[in-house]
C-alpha cells in the first residue's frame, strides 16, 4: 500500500517512508491511497485474540511493508502486561442495569493517558522504518503537546538509540500533573521546553519548523532529519484505529450486540486525531451509527459540525480539560480529503484560507456528508464539573474532565434524539491526572483550593476506591530536569541549538 499527501504531492510513499517523514513535503498529511476493509469473518476471528493481536491484524492491513511477524513482535512488547496490566484497553459496562452504555478505558499505560496506546508502539515502528528505508540520519522527534502527547512521546522515545526528542508545551496550558510528568523526564535524548502562549502557538511553531526547507537542508547536511510524534504522523494515528475495532469485538464477545449491529462512539477531542481513528475503523467495516465529537469551551469543532464554518479567530479559553484547549484541529484535514473523494485542490484551498484568513467554509454537499455521521457539541467547565458528579452518582465511576466532556455532550444528544444504539464512551485519561478538578466536582467547588496535589490525589483514591497509578504517585519526589521557557518566535532557534549546538 502506498501513502499520499492530502495536498496532492505527486509522489507516493511506502508506510515506512510516511512514518519516518511524519508530514508530506508539501505540508499535507499522509493518508493511505485506499482504506483496507475487514470482513465479518475477520471481525469474528478477532473474538479469540488479545488486544496486541487485534492491533497487529489492523496494522498489517495498512503497513504492508512490515511483516506480520514483525508487527506481532512490536505489539507484544508495546502492550506487555507489566506496562498495562492484564487488560490493555478494558471495555467496562457502566451500570449493570443498563446494557446500552460502556466506557473504553484507554489510560492504563505508563503515562495514564490514551496517547500511550500509540506512543508505546511508535518507537518500534520508527526504528524499523529507519532500517527499511536505509536512513542513516539521526532522527529528531519534534512535537507540540497540549498535555498528554508530550509525556507519552517522551516515555516512548527516551534513550532510544539514534533519536532525539524535543517537546514544546504551552505555559499554563497543561495540568500540574501533566507538567510534572514532562519536566521530570530523564533520559539523555529528551528536551522539554515551555512556550509562552497556547497550544496552537506551539503547534504552529512546530509546523513552521517542518516547513522550513532551508532549515531542513541545514539539518540534513549535519546528518539529522525531523519526524513527528503528534497524530499528524500516520504511525501515531494507525494504532488508535485498533482500539475501536477491539471495543466492537469485545461487545460481540460479551454478547451485548449482534454482528452487524451499529454502535455510537463518544470521543472527547481537540486535534481530531482520536475521533478520526474511529472514522477509519468505520471505513474498515466496523458498524458505526454516530460519532459524537465532544468539545470543551474551545468549541471550534462543535461549530464546524453545526454549520460547516471552521473559524479559529475567536477567544481562546484555558479550561479544566486542557488537552482539548485547541483551535486548530490538524487531523480534520485528513477527513476533508477523504469525504471529498480525495480532492486535494479543495483541501489546499481550505487550508490556505485557514492559514491566511483564519477561517474556511465547506460547501453544502460536504457539510451534508458530515451530518450523516458526526454530531458536534460542547461543554463549559461548569457543565463538566456537574457531569463528573452525575456520572459518579449514577454509575460509581469516577471520570476525568475530558471524558466528562463526552458524557455531557452525549446526554444532551440522547435527550433530543432518542438514539438508543449501544454507546461506547472513550475515556482518554486517568482522573488522577486532573485530581483537583475532579475532587472539586465531587466534593464541591473550591474544595481543592489550599490543599496540595498530593493530598487531593490521596483523597481521590479514598473516595473512588481506585489505586493511585505509580507514575502519578512518584511525581512529587522526582527531580525537575527541564526548566526552559521561551517565546514562540524562538522555537526554531531552540531546536537549532539543541541539535547543532
């Protein structure tokens, strides 16, 4: 299978080349030339598989320059029990008296966030891609994070031979736990830098660095090439498709659905990668009725799905769900390319308009296609807090702020639509990563004020009966290793200094 750019670059690339490059030469994102499919027989066969085997089955259909034996080796290591526990991505029925609602827990990995599912695997894919393409250069993983990608990428690439990893995060735009996870990271090849601004400033800066041909040549002359760990990299996105397939298979195993029965997925998302993976799972053959795109107060995606106008020219809000505090949703470009029947001309027109004017509007036909499958909604912090308490009271499940955004939007959608399809809520982070906001929701507004994070985390454990993850428990004792704070204009110079001295 070959990979092509959403912006029409004439050359086609192998999977290994696409993973290694991260982004296409014309600034577009790589997508498979065609989307492979799963038959009902394929899905049925997965009922006897563990998650790492399901992941291999999905990956092998996209990454055909990797052998199945190679992929099994990588997935078995990435999803080893000592990292994840017995069940990598457990699907839990929320209430024993309600067989219509389930939660997909994606936060049992090393950094307690859904990004681990892909970023424990990506280093294996990246290392193999280097070998397959014959690349001799040192690889620099360059990424911007709104909180979770950064630590998950650092954990995956830490001390990996032949690589450096540079993570930019927005000052004040991540939770205290997220920040501590990043700035305490060890490893000889890790670099974590705060950027004065919001996530979009950091992400835009990273994209500019990738698009600077003179800088790329300067690096190449010194035996270095850039790649990405963000979901703009196909190697980051494709492992996420697997857990949507696995959740459908699990519902079949639990005898909660019949083969061919369509379900809903509720996905809290900012950069649109996680919900796009669900869309690819549907295109592969997983029966999906609705994809519910849940936004926080930075509701650019919600507005887009309602009226077809993508407008980033708006006030930016810092919320209690910081991983979704994003106004430029990079992965939406992939969806637009696919639903316009790979019309790169339209995509280029829209992306240029976004870059120059800060806004674009899709045509009525495209909007109609979007409305068939997607539902958009948003929740503010007050609504999120109320939803955390409601979910806890109703199901005894404690959810983090991002997952609560999803519940909030679904509850309103369900009330107005009467949709009774079985529904999977995608839970993207451990509640312990956002313990102050969660405890404020459960115990009352302002409860965490004046209490240390350590105390609040301990109280959350007592309240919920959940064990504090080791990676969270050890944070207060770890040394802060990364202290740099820069302006967004200085990002390229910082990368140059790190890589070239």
